[in-house]
C-alpha cells in the first residue's frame, strides 16, 4: 500500500510541476495578477488529472488508517 502512495505522490508532484502559470512568480512579488483565462487542451487535462490524483492519494491515506 505504501508503494502505491509513493507512486501517486510522485505522479502528483510531476503533474503539478507540469502545469503552467501564466505570470510565474510575478504576482507573488507584488505584480498585477488581474488576468484570468479558461483552461483549454492539455492544461485542462493536467488540471483534471491533478484532481483525480489528489482524490486517489487521500483515499489511499484514509484506507491506510483503517
């Protein structure tokens, strides 16, 4: 079970790192972050895959407690 959690965690880290941020760190350092856009194509797929991986990871963690 721990192996599955490690695999899911590594996949989750990879998917999060692949997601693009339009402004990078600019908004963190006081830049204007007023541009909004909708997710399309690969960005939408990565976003949904991230949500699925988070649900699987939390599910495995809860299952490990039982």
